[in-house]
C-alpha cells in the first residue's frame, strides 16, 4: 500500500525519528491515553520496555500536550522479541492544534516501520451495561463528527480498522488477568473539550456508539491509511452525560486501570505483530 499524503509536520517528525533510530525499524507503535503513558514506560508496572532511547515531542518540532496526565515524548526499546515505540502523551485538536500536528507522532512511528499499532484511551460509557473502571476493546468507531488526518482524494477503506486477530490475541491473554472476556465496543467521537450533554449522549447511543471520547478515531483512520492493523484498548472512566464529570475523575480511573492495561499490552507486543 502506498503511504498516505502527510502533513509537513508529520514528514519532519518521521525524518527526525528515523535519524534517532539510526534507520532501525519499529515493530509496534503505542499511543497512550490520559493517565497511561508515563506508566507504560516505567520500570515497575509498565509494559516491560527496556528503554533504548527517547525524543521529546519538541525535538520532533511538535508542541507538548497541555492536558494533565499526558507525557511529552516518544520512548522506544525492546519488549520481548519486538522493538516498540510509545507515544507517552496525545495531542488533541481541541488544544488548538491542526489535525496533521496531532497525528504527526503516530505518523512518525508508522513511517518508521511499525507493523501494528495499539491506541489506548479513556472514555465515557454510553452503554449502561458498561461499568466505570471496565477495560474495553474497540471493534469499530463512529468518526463522522471528528477530524480526519487525510487530505485530498485519499479514499481509504475503513471497514476493518480494528484488527479482529489482535482482539482475539488480547482476549486469549486476558483470562490470566481478569475473570471474563473484555467487552468489544463501538467508539463514538465527540470534539470536546466539553463533556457531552444528555441529549448528545442519547444521540450517540442511538447511532450505535457504546463509548465516547475526544481522540483515537483520527489515529485509527491514519492506521488504515498506512495499511497497519490497529488495536483499540482503554478504560471506561465515567458514565457519559452524567452530572459532575471532571478530568480528575478520568485520571483517577485511568491510574487504577493502568497496570492491567499495561499487562495486556506487554504480553501482546512481546510477540511479533500479526494483523
């Protein structure tokens, strides 16, 4: 598959990362959601990354995330048989950045050979059956109301963004870490930064959304454009449309789930990527 047309920020970030890697190719790209990234690369309780190098986003020519709970670097090294790069903090369009800038770190990892990507996130629950603190996998997304990283006539097939094979691998890993199968859900995009109203929550639910968040969908589209299978793995941090929602609660629930998510990811990426 031909690589997609990229924003100049992504082209520069890709070249800078290539120089830092010394031409070495990545196996896995991981994008960290709220409250997750720095913990993923920690020596204790992380994904088991043997760190070999890192680049602050500033050295890629990119801004640092302004949202609490997000790191500001690409960190890479070995996990088992794989070379893994972790984006410890995510850039969001609602921070005022162009979408090409927001997706530049992921584009840099994909442009340096990553053969699979794991997109992690914190979301609100639209489906009443989902409990706060529950870990979920994505099977599809509704990105109709969100931005796209694609510009021009790039007609990308998005029918299988989230790899069924990667989901099966995580479900096989999970019984050792939890009592039951992880719910596989549809992610609905909301622009943010404000939380959704009860009416918006009901509209997204009627459209088929089961969780709602302010990121991830545009990264999923970029993975599809590169022909790279994606895994969506995250935690339900609150009930969408409820009163009294806060980012503090989001960080608290993410922190509580981080060890389990890191355990799943560490076991997954230790093997060779398979879409």
